[in-house]
């Protein structure tokens, strides 16, 4: 872990992306930012570096927090050398209205394995933007999971480059939104080498007047033969006023590939709800059971059992509050 002082540029709203930029067409950052933000004196920088063959038996945790009126620019750099293994839990919280503007750089070396769990529970008055750039070498595995529950506006933008053969990159996530929350997940995966696999599996729950966005793209370069790319986004609307925008994309220049993408948005299916009520459950119990199952299928992708149990408890608490309000 290390830090370095850098000169911070003044905040200029005019320099921020707007919906006129294609990748930001659903997300208006400038409009959501708190007024009178004070730029932090220096960025918070964390470096996690695991040496060749280093295996971390226990998960490591880092916490990024902010306070009312702050514009912070955290920087996280993760490097796993050849054969290293790590489970990293990244937590986000804060108090008041702030802008947490983060950059994450990840390098997964040959035959290394990174399990990356991101738990975002920023204050509901806050804005968080997180730009993530990932590079993987041959035989490397990156398995990412994101639980997004907080923030007035959040944007999780991921650019992954699969640079070595037999690499595997997975992005799994859950967005649980209510009130007037806005959550944007934008992913670009570049398959640059043959015999690699990528997975995107996101589910979004939207209540009240919340707004969800999923933009997922798989770009298969000509050299990336035998690519296997999978992408799926499911959204469940708990309120008629909620909104979901989904834009799945495939851009393929190789001949021998297996790629698929899909997206669904809708309300709870009445048939299984009716079936459960015929088995003795009341309507609230049946709804809870079906919605929890909708969420749990993604949580099962988290390999670490204690971490998985913590996430299940957090999502169950959110559902109890949302469905009983």
C-alpha cells in the first residue's frame, strides 16, 4: 500500500460528459452533482501488489469513504504476478452529499486468480463514478461481483482487455434501487487472444421512481478465435414508475466464436406467484420468495462462502424494507 501527493485540478462542470456522448446517453452526471463541492487536497491512492506464486488464504478488505461536500478522487491499483491468488472485498460508504470519482487499474498476471467483490453502499445523496481498466494475461482468471445499493447517481464503467490465451473474465452484479436512484453499469470487454471466455450476468431491481442502465459490449478481435462470450441483463420492475435502459452489443471480427447476449425487463410473473399462493403462502411471502430467488442466482457466483452469506443478508434486509414500506 502506498500513496503519492498529486496536484488536483479545479472542478469544472463544463468538462464533464453529457448525454450528448453516446456512452453517457442515459446518465447526466453534471445535473446530479451536489452544489459547492470542495476538491480534496490529495487523492487517496491504494496499491495492492501480490508477488509471483503468492496465495492469500484470507480475503483482504479495503474501504473508501467520503464526507458531505467532498469531491474525492480515489485511485486503486491491483497487480497480481504470475500464479498469485487473492480475494479482495472493496467497500464503499459515506455521509452526506459528495462526489466519489474513482479510477481502478487491475493487472492479472499469467495463471493468476483474482476474486473481486465490490459492495457499494454510498449515501443516497451522493454521486459515485468508477472507471475500471482490467488487463489479463494467459490462463488468468478475474471474477468480479458488484452489489450496488446506495448513491443518488452511480456509474460503474468497466473496460477489460483479455490479452492472453485461455483467459477468463466474469462480471456479475446486482443493482437494488429505490426512491429516485440512478445506477449505470457500462462494460466493454475486448477479446484480443484466442481460446478465452467472458461472462456478464447482471440483475437489477427497481422500485419507486428509480432508473437503471446496463450497457454491455463484447468486442472480439480477429485474432481471438475460439472465443466464448456470454452476456445477460435481467431487470425486475417493482413499480410502474421505475425505468430500465438496456443496450447489449456484440462486435465480432473472428470466424470461430460462440457469443450470445440477452436482456429482459418486466414485472413479476403472475404464474409462479399464483402457484406459491396455492401452496399456502400469502402474497407478501410469495413475492419475497420469488424476488429473493431472482437476486440469489447472481450471488451464487461469489465463491467465498462467508462473503456470500454477508451479501445474502444485506440483500434480504433491503428487500424486507422495500417490500414492507
